[in-house]
C-alpha cells in the first residue's frame, strides 16, 4: 500500500536550468515522464544543455519504505533538480 516512484532522474547544473516554467505547458520531455514514467527524453534534453554538469537516475520502481542512491557529478554545479512520476496517479 502507498505510492511508488518511477525511475528518479537527478541532474546537477548551474543556474538557469528549469525543468518547467510556472504557467506554461510542460515540455514534451517532461510530459513523457509525467504521463508514462519515461525519463529518456528529459535526460536527453538536460544533457543537451551546456549548464547541466551531469545526470543519473534510479532503476525500476521505488516502493514505499525503500530508498535509492544516485551519484551525479557535481563539477562546478551548485544546483540539483529531480523528477519522477508517482504511482498511482
């Protein structure tokens, strides 16, 4: 019982990287994650941004009461962003 997370995508980056903008529709890449749990388009979008230092993600579903560790290169990044889909929604 409880909610699960789809694979969790984590990115380290410098300022100016936004996964979404308030009041605007989600990008196709973020929508793919939100609607189907597919992290690949968002990961590709992030890695194409020169302000993103690196990304990593968990594997499979994360069940209630469990934890996961991801390793993201920090370099000169001073911010992180993460995204996942919560099930069921």
